[in-house]
C-alpha cells in the first residue's frame, strides 16, 4: 500500500526534529456537506508534550 502524501511529508519533518522531543504534527480533514455541495475543511496543528503550540 502506498503512503499518503501527508504521511510522507510528516515522516520527513519528523526526521528533522530531535527524536527526544515529544513533537507531533497533525492534519485532519472534516467533511462539510450542504445543499450546495460538499467540501473538506482541513485542520492542522502542532503539539509539544501534548500541548498545542500552533
């Protein structure tokens, strides 16, 4: 199974960060539906020691 583009980017970013830090980058897309159609609403955030820093 191929990796998703986000997974590849996420892996490369983690390789740049000190592995002793509890640093995580998150990305999720929430589906938004309406009478006019649907779209995805992305959300990105970064945590350090489980605290959102961005």
